C-alpha cells in the first residue's frame, strides 16, 4: 500500500532468473518472515525465454533487518539456490545523473526545469557538451558545465576525459539530451543500460541522422520519437518509451521538427522518470517496464 | 509463464480483502504447496481504502486438487481468516453472452464479426431488440433474436420477459450494443457488474442523450467514448475502457457520429474482451483492470 | 456551405499544376461566373516542388452549365493555359469497388458491415480471393465471390483472370483487405493509385512479411498500421492513413496481432472513405489529404 | 508557396461574414490585381450559421500597395459590400505577451524555455503573479516580475493594477500559466479572446477546482487538459487545444498530476503558437483553427 508510507523509506528489489515453481512464494515469504509489508509486487515471465522477473517494493520502516544483512541473507537463502540476478534499492537514495548535450536546447531546458521544480529525486552535478552555447543554463542552477569539443581525431581522448569526469562526479547514469555525437562502444561499455538517449524518430524507422527529413520525404502521417538505452548498435538499444504525433501534408520539415521537439522532451523525461524509479529492467535487448 | 501452456487449462483466482501483511505469501504458498505453477500474478492495493486485490493465474494441468476441493480448502485456509471475497475460473469455461440492440447496426455487426471469426471464447445464443430491423444479422449466425418493443406503459412487463429470456438461455452477462432504452434499477440489480454498456461520449462529459450533438455545440477538439458497467445511476457506472479521436471545426455533427462509430465498436469490444478474460474487478464504483 | 445542400448534387474539382500567381482567382472566378456557390475550397502548394493543388466543391444545382460543357470550357479557359491536370466528380456517382482477400476475415467483415449498414456511397459487386474460406460472407450480401488460388507457376495467368474480372465488373478501385499475395508490377500499372492496401506495421518500419513478429522481436512500445496505395515498390506506395496503439512487454505476439487487427480494419476503412470522398490526391509518391 | 519566402514579409488577412456567392473570387481577385502571390488560403463555412471565414496569406514583398492603402481600399471595395469583419497582420510584427502565474512552475518554465530558445516570434516583457516564488526565473531572462497578491477584499483594486500594467507594457495578449485566481468579468472584457488559459481537465468534464482529484474519484481511464480563451463563464470559453493521456487504476492522484503536468505545458504552448501565428478565430464561443 503506497501513499500512506510516502514519508517513510521503502525498499525495492528487482530479481530475474530462469522460471520455476515457487519463486514468488519463496521471495514473498522471505520478506514476510522479516516483518516486511509488501507495498507493490509485479512479476513477468518472458514466454519465449522462460525467464522470470519480479519487482517488489516493501515498507522498510518496520523491517527487521538492515540493507547489509538483507543482502547477505537474501543471497544465501534465495538468490543462490534460484540462480537469481538481483538488485536492491532504498527510496532515500538520490541517484547522480550527468547530461550530455550539443546545441539543441529544448531537452536540456526541460530536464533542468524539472530539476529546478523538484519533480525528480535526483542530483545533476555535471553537464558535458561539445559546444559552449548552453553553458548559461547550467550556471543558473550551479551545475558544472564542461566543454569537450569532439573531432574525428580527438574523439578517443575526449571520451577518456568524459569518463574521468563521470567517475570524478560519481555519476550513476547518463542522459543524452540530443547529444549529436556517437559514443564509442568502449565508452558505452562503461555504463551498460545506464545511458539514456532520445532519438527523434519512431524506431526502428529512420535510425541515424536527419530522421525528420526522411519522414517528410517518405510522406508519413505520424511521426514519433524513441528513448532507449544506448548500446553498441546505433539506435538499436532497448526501447524505454515511444510516443507519436500526427502530421499532415501541410506540415513542412520545420513543422515536423517543431512538433517533434515537444515529443522529444516529454518522452526523454518519461524515460528518466522510469529509470529513476527503478521501473526498468533489460533482458535480451528489450525493456521490461514495471508500472 | 504463459504461451507454452495455451492448450492446457489454467485457473484464475481473483481475490480482494482489507490489506494486511502476508497476503501474497499466503496465497502463493497455498498454490505452490499443491504443485501449482503460477503463470501470472498481479496485485494492487487501493491507497485510499487500503484494500487488497490480486489476480493469479496458474497451470491447472499438474495441480494436485480439483476445482471443488480447491474451493473448499481455499475458503477454510485462506479466505476465511483473511475475510476475502474471491472467485475462481478455469480457462475451459465458455461464458454465455446476450446482446441488446436497437437500430444502430455497427456495434452489433462488429460483435458478430468477431464471434464469427472466433476472436473470443464466448457463446452468444441470444439477441434482444426493441426493433425488428437487425434480425437478419442474427439469423445468419443462428442466434435467436427476440423483438421486445418498449413503451413507457409496457416497460416493466417487457423487462420481465427479458429477464426470463436471460434466465432461459443461461446468460452470464449482457452487452448493450447501442441499446437505446434505459434499463430499470430492478433489472440492473439482477446482473451486478455484468451488463456492459457503450456510451458515445468521454464520460463524465456529456452523459445522457445526443452526446455528439452536445460535443459539437461545445466546440471540443477531441471526442471520446466510454464502456462501463451499468448501475442504477445513468452513465455513472464503473468505467472499463475509454478512447478518443480528434475532431476539428470542419467536422459537422455527422462527422462526429461517423468518427465516433468506429471508436464505439472498438472500445465496446475491448471491454468485452477484458470481461471475458476475467481481467476486470470492481471496487467502489471503479474498475481494477488487470493487464 | 455544406450540410444544407446534402440532398442536392455537388461537383468536386481537383486540380494540380506548377504554382503561379492568379490560380485561385482564376478558378474561383470561372465557377462564380457560371453561378456556382462554392461549398468548400482547399488548396496546397508543395514547398519543395512549387506545385499547386486545389480541391473545390460547389453546389451543382443552380450551376449554369452541365458536366460535359464544363469539361470542355474549363479545359480551354483554365486548364490549358495553366497546364493543369484535373478531374471532376459529381456527388451522385457511386464508385465500384472490388475487394481482394485471403483468409484473415476481420478487414473483409468490417468492409461488408459498413456496406450493409450503408455507411459508404459505393457499390461492391466483386470479391476475389485465393482461398474459398470467406465465400459465405459474400453470399449473404449477394456479392460475387471468385476463388483464384495463386502459385508461383500460375500467377501471371491468374492475374490476367483477375484483370478480366475487374474489367467485366467495371471496377473503379481495388481494396486489398489483408490479401496475402504480392501483385505484379504489371497488374498494379492497370490501377495507378487505385489499389488500396492495409499493411500491418507503422511503415516504413517492418515492411514485408510478419511485421508483428518483427515488432515484438525489436521490443517496440507502440505498434501501428498503414494504409497506402499500391505501387511497384513493396509497401512503398503513398501513405493514406496510419494509426498506432501502445503495447507493453506483457503483450505477446498474439496480443500484438489482436490489438493490430482492430487498427487494421479501422485504418483501412478510413482510407477507403477518403478515397470515396475524393479527398486524396497523389504527388511524387506522397498523398495530399483534403480535410 | 511558403518555405521559399520565409525571410520575406507576408501578409495575413482573416475575414468573416455571412456566406454568399463570390466571396472567395472577390477577395482573391483583389489580391491578385495588386500583384499578390497567395501563399496559403483556407476557408470555412459554418454549416449551421451559414457564416463564412477565410484566412489568406500572401507574399507582401512584391505587393503593389502598403498596409495603410490596403486597409482603406479593402474596406471600400470588399469589406463594406460584403459586411465583412476582418483583420490584417504582417509577419514582421512581434506580439507582446504577458504571463500570469501562481506557484506551479512547469507551465511558466516551459514558456520561458521556448522564449529563451527562440521558438516563438513574441516579446514577453511582463510576468504578473500573486506569489513571489517564481521571480528568479523571470530575472534570469530580464523580464519584469510584478507580485500582486489577491484576496477577496483587494481583488478589484489588484485587477486595476494589473490592467494598468498590461497597458503600460503594451501587452497584446495574456497567458494564464496555471494562474490560480479567477479573473473578473470586467477584467476579461478588456481582452476579448486575448486571454489564453490552460485548464487541467478534458473540458467540459471537471470544470473548476481540483479536476485531477475529481477524475481520480470517478475512475476515468484517460485524463486530459484544455487550453481555451477566457470568457465570463468559468472554464466555458472557446476551446483552442485539447490533449489526453491514459491513466490506470494503479495511478494515484499524484500520478494524475505528474502526467497531467506534461500535457498542460505542451497544450498551453500549442495554443500560444496557434494564437501567435494568427491561426485562431472565434465565432459563437467556438474556435476555427486554421491549419
């Protein structure tokens, strides 16, 4: 039961393993026996791969053991026998997010507006850009803004600097707010399923550059945008959120861009919200979105 | 795990009760101990009323006890102590549905098209109408079609005949496919949350008669339709499904009606599908829709 | 002004030509001078190609000249000097449509339901199928149903028979209601922009076979369907209508198919409606949809 | 033809009058005869009231007469004989907009983000609030921020100050960005169809206070927002834009509010864009939205 406990701390456990009988009964009994009141439970079994996923949130206030002991015991009693992968979060954590941006302002401005308005439980200590243009927006909110222009020649070197900054600022996950550089496989490997991109097309239609122009050229009647985790394959990572808006023959490419802009910022922010609330897990390049 | 077991029989249990610790653990253990493999579990706690709801579906093939014994034991061991309301279904049941219709053909035709194409696991032995117009469609599919014209004077009497027919045909639930008569409270009381209506507005906007005309008059930019369970309050019952379509100033009332027609039949059919698949439960005049 | 004149005959003129000054003034003056009251005018200029399009509908009741004289004079006075392509329709025409279908029933049933309910101003004298399964639905409505099974070997020959049937029944345009054969370029050439297909993906994503399976595989969060005119390029013709429906990780391929089915029939019917109402024109593989 | 002329000045004429023959021919001839190249023309006749509306945009660069002479001549030659109401705009004007806001930040932040990013052709010299909280956002962009707290007692007096400020800053139109005060009829009368409000429900459902709470209470499956011009009737003015987002039983009121927030800012901004681009006209409490 959720709203009554809002001020209290809750714990969220996400587990996955090959499906078998007794999984739900075992995990819920484990929590029950330590006096945990389950606020929310959601489970899913992939019907092709026969793989089990569950997200459980419970009231941590009256829980009989702390985080460290939970981790030890849960591994022994449940996770090892069931060959589970799992992670535990508590609701008082405040993840640290970095934003990468180029010159398009709208996604960054939207992220910062939400940050300023306190919509999200997050820290944003760092913005990295290959252009200096958007620095003033960061300054207003006392966020460090690092300019690292990227060329074919210096890309490797600049990515190393970026990785060093991410480490230095203890960044948990990265948001590409219309960042117009392709990150190398090596970079991506450091943040698996922890780099969120917004692509301005309804993937898998129109991957790559200038999707609005391609959509205009093709004469589609609806355009879309896609937020996804970045993987080695360009615009091929697990999709988190998509949304669409109708267009007509009277819309020029500029209108596609204008209408798409509003979608991009909203869909990117929805993906960030899902990620922050531990409602996304990834399996075989697809997301499972808990509700 | 669902798709592998499609040809087998599964059982679906829907429970509700005041929330307390241990509910999920107790129910899942009960099923587990009788060798039940849970295919799907979905739970929800109403945050205002602190009331618990759960839908569990499990493989009935290898289950150690039959339906009758399950009902007995579950009542004793779980339902009584937790003060649960519950119902059990098995996937080989084929609910019996009656359709009420007047002169608008589109919803009836759509229901019958799906019936004929085998989209639903349902029997439709009976159609009741206050007009003879649509009888041929019933005849094509060998469905009995009873004409019961309703006037202010004969309403009570005709409803009694309708109730007798529903009983005679062993009807489980009723679909109002644009039936243009208001059912009496007394009639509705015989089928609580088992009469599905389609109302051609985005409720609670424009209840009652001629909603497209009212929407046109008001100059809305989107119109909608609503499927809901019928209760004593006109167009006030628990909402199952809603959907919308954009309109513009260039659309006349006729265009509202044309666009709305397509919504009506699709949204009504979605509600029927949810009902047939035991995915709807009602609490305090609101539906909980399991996914 | 439209609704008052519904019982009267109106004329619809669709013109296109390279853009230049005075086009609207010239055409509207031509109609005005013959006592035509314009009910509706919509124009569009392609901003890349600088090409002009206009659809004008006017009250034909009090118009001073008939169709034949109009065609002669309009060609001389307006069309020739402006190098216009144009066509004229009157609202009392009743186009003749043929349906091609295979074994999926839902689109055909939906088309026939609308036909039976009188939603469209159309004649459907002919259904062609490569399977005999859906013949009963045609019989109910006294529509001729021809079975022409297609193999790699007999394709050319069967298409010739199909073309002969289309000619024999004086067919104006063809609707592919989930017809699972690819028409040859030669066939398509006989009905340029007069064959309407429904493809069960959000084109240009997932062209070709089994798009729902591909969409499931990719993990998209929204699926769509596309109605388009058939051209030589598979699923590459001018798009008329598209629509989408959300899906989630809990939806299996069967659910994609079920949700998609409802979209397919509605979007196909919207495209047919647009075509029947002379609201579509094609330029450079894109449609201009008049409202 | 539009995109080629983007750097040039265009003129937009919006006219309305009782419908009669020859309206389009007369106006287009008037423009043609003065060497105007029509970029865009859109007309509409209200089918109930038989009233004609037209929006014409033409290239002003090569036009033979200036604004003042146009106004004089057009009134004499066209507007007077046809009893037209009309207004003329040129694309180099930059309307002046004031924002009223209370404590909800998201709409204001979104408006200012777009202003800062140069999305709109507008000046925003003035923000008025009944709370001091959001002043810093205005300061960042050098916009004057006036705090005018409103109580039942001082309302009349404060509105007079507000009107004086609007006059002093030469404000053309006002945007209520979740301003939580109801403006008096007298205030509204000063800016007919020039005050844009965003209401956080799908009007006419849930007018007035706390619509998300009412929507939650009713158990709707979709929530919406509505931007409209403010009139004397609370939430009863002409609707400019509406949009919706699905909700489910798992969404609490807080989730309705969170999801609605994203809609509110996007729909308000769409309405502002339409207004700025002279694409809205009002007739009998309904908007005509040119495309």
